[in-house]
């Protein structure tokens, strides 16, 4: 029989103890970071660059379910979704702050797990954790991450620059995270009705990795930079391709056509899509959480990206009298609609 | 009889509708702000300056109680506590981001109230709201604010620069916010036991304003700048004077002596302190939420600040073999202890 490791309740550690505990694992990596954790604020320097800032808050029970989300993955993902927004500006992330609210049900060991994911993301993307806040909550966990990045003046890419005839591109493939999430939700229900049944997750590594440990496409930003391509508009895909395309069309005052047979969908999602009766195309259009980049480029730049495996051209921008349409493999064009947003839960 | 105004549930507005609703009230004021709300990230430029960043998360039921906190005041305070951290770096705040999680019990009109306070703070302190996140929560409200400021290279002031014989200064007066909070808590209990009893808040404007609508001491940072004084260390007083002084002593590796009869306490707190049997000195040392600045200056700078009404010299720094002591009006020196931290509530 193995002895159960003794866990440390947060009430024994206290706020200042927790901050010391967290900050001793932090090593600063960027020259732009002058002063990190431990003062009223962090200090940064940007010389000739401009900087971008973005923030996202994740709430237990709304954005994540600890029943099937390992804390390490949660920490990693909380950082990555913010870095994805920085890359979507054509910028390079340099620093993050992390604020964490948690109830007394969490132990120091649980917080260490969460931060091990945060540190892993900082390592993978070469960003510095420079500050934050730790506090108690009445119930559950909330994580708020702010990311700061650098961009050369004039090179930030907005959502409002797409022009008629520009090519619409996406990185990677779409829809897998949504199918992964549906699988996790299904197995959770099975477990709740009979805790002795083991979850059936085998053979679904790709879709599970896409929902639990997404990556931000800094490699695509680097690729575009190395080819001398500045997209005319760009954003990351967190709410689903349809919803994001409509943002670009609205802000750029244009329409678009995308082609069903061009939308990149990984074959790995097909068995589970079929088993769960979800059309892969619907998952790709409306699923969300892919954290791929959606961007438009001038046709003149097509040759520079056409041979790259990470980028797919899925359609083109049309003028502002048109709407946004999907051209299916057969039959009539279908107008794209925004995904329904999450309703605010009554208490 | 007046007709009751129809309120709008957030579920009718949706996330994107809410973001549009919020951003249409925002006007950018700073040259350093290139792009505000409406993209993946905001874009800023700092030219020859360095920048500072700080973040704080406020949780309903832990940091604020909506039973006695007007939403407008809450929005104002959520911004001000972050600006206070920026000033405590000897920096000037320029931008904020605001993330808000709220349950369906809140209406659009309630969110407007909250944001009216946020906008009022942006106006009062000349900062730009450049981004954020709005999301639903399972229960209650959480607000996470990140503030960014500018500072000339070499002029950021940390907690670790205090030297033996430096003078310890505080701005304004201390302890009133704590007494105000105790009054609000008392009246809440009275109300809960008999909702027909009206709260007795009259004649307590000062202490109530200190807890409900604190201000950040940018005027003191400006004053020090105009006199050519760079403090050797500085931080803001959010957890109470004792706790903050111990942070400076720990990081600067020094001790200190402060004098009871020098600690600035406003006469306005005395009647209620007496009624509630709380020593004003204890409120000043351990109460917290004053958002005044605590800083140390070289003795050579004393003449530059001695005539200013907003600054009081309360003691001096000693070498690192000493501890931190309060010298009372009579009797033996008392060692300062850190205020107990908030226990993490078990779920």
C-alpha cells in the first residue's frame, strides 16, 4: 500500500507565502523585461517597438470543467489563448500577468500543478511572467491573464484592413477542439451516472489535445514575417470560423466567399464526428476553440505562401454589397451566421 | 405613482452586443494609445519611456459586498486601486483593460452603472480603456483590471531601495477606510435582522467616502516630481501601514522606527472609532484600503517636502540588524507585525 502524499491547504500558506512560492520558480527571459513579480507593478521597456496588450478571463463552470481538465493543461491553455491574441496582431508576446481567484477547496499542490502549466507555456513561447494577483473566491476558480507583446511600428495587423479580392487563409485545421469537447462532455455524463465506468478516451489523442492543450500559431506569424507578407487583416479563431469571418467582414466593410471543399479538416476527427452525429463542417464553422489564425492577404502575396503546409487558402473577400457566404460542394451558396453566444446564466 | 423603468436582462444583449454597448462610450485621450477596444489586442507606443503594468482582481463576496457598494463606486474603485499601484512605481497611468465576469442576475442597466464608474475614473485620471473581456459567471461578479503606465527610464521606484536614515513618509491620512467598512458591515447586520430599519450613515461622509470611493495619489507623485524628489522606495497602502512597511523593510533589508504621534489620522474618524470601540491607531496600522502612498526619501530631500500638507514624515529607516518598531507616545517600543491575511474560504 502506498502512503497518500500529505496535501497543504492554502489557508496554511497565506497570500504572501503563495506569492513567494510562485515567484521563486520564475526566471526572466526577455531583455524588454526590466522588473518582474514583487513590486506594485512590473517594468518593461520597448525601445523603438510598439506594444500590444490583451486580456482574457476564464471561469470555472463556464470556460473549463475541472472534472476533465487537468490543472496543468488549464494553466497552459489560459496562457496560450492570450498569446494567440497577441500573434493575431502580428506581434510577438513578451510578458504575461496572471491573476488567480480560488476557493479553499484548492491545495498548494493543486496550485503548483496549475502554475506548472503556466510555466511550461512561458517556456514554450519565451514569455516572462511579470506579475499578477492571488485572491480567495467564494466558490470555484477564476483565472485572468493579460499578455503584452512587441510589434514594429506600422506592422500591427487589425481586423479592418481586408479588401475585395484579398485571399482568405487559415492556419492548421478546424473543428477538432469542438469534437474533443463533446467527447469529454459525453464521458463526464457516463461517469456521473456510473463512477465505476472508465472513460473511453483511447484513440482520440488528436481531438483531446486540441481542446485540452491548444497551441498559439506563433510559427505562422514568423513564417509570414520571413516571407515578407503582412496580412491585410488577421484574428485568431476562438469562437469558430463563421463568427470570426463575420467580424472581419463587419470591421473591413466587405463580404466574403469561402469554399466548403477548401476548409481544412483533419481526418482524425471523422470517426468521432460520425459516432456523435456532428458534421465535421459544422464543427469547423461554428465549433470554436481552435486557436488557429484567420487572415487575409493581397493576391500579390499568394506565391509566397502557396507551398506552405500550415496555411490553406479557403476563399476570397468580396465587396461590401455582398454578404458572407459558404459555397458548398454542391447546391446553392449558404449565408454564414454568427454562432449563438453563451447566455448569461441566471444565479 | 411612478412607473418602474424596464430593465434589460444581459441574455437579451449577448456578448458582442455588450462589447459594442461598452465601447461606444469610450474616447481615447492619450497619444500613447494607438488602437483601443475592438481587436484581438490594443496597441500602444512608448517612445523613449519605459512602461509599468499591474493587475488586480476583485471578487464579489471577498473584496466587495453589493448590499452596500453602489455599482458606480465599485467600477470607480476597481480602476483606482490599480492606478494607485502605477503611481506607487513613480509612473503615470495611461491605459487600462477591464475584464468582467457576471451572472445572469445582472441587467444591462446594472452593467451601465458599473461602467459609468469605470469611465468616471478614466476621465478623472486621464487614462484610456483599451480592452478587456466580458463573460458569464456561474455566480456573482468578478472584475479584473490591468493598468499600464509610463515612466522615464531610471525613475521607476521599487520597494527595495530604502537605506538607513532615510525618512519614512505617508500621504494623506490613514485608518478611515477601515472604520467606514466596519460601519457599513454593522448597518448591514442591522438591516438583515430588520429590513425596515434605515441605515444610520449620516454624519459619516468622510469615512464612507474613503472606503467606497478612494482616490489614487497621482497628485503626490506629481508633487515629488515637481520638487525633483525621487523616493528611495515607494508602495501604496492597501493592506495597512504595518504590513506595507514590513514589505519595504524585507525587500530593502532594513529596519524602521515610526512614531505613534506622527501617524496622520483624520479627526473625522474619532467619533465612530469610539462608538465601535476600535482604536484609531489600530485602524491606521492594520486597517488597509487607504490607497495612500508610503515612501522613503533621503534626508537631503526633507526641505523639499516639509511644507507640503499632503505628506507627513512618520519615522525613519534603521539598519538591517534592527526590526520594525512603533514608538508609542509613552512606554516601550512595539514590534510591528504583518496583518493576518485573508483565509482562503473552503467551498
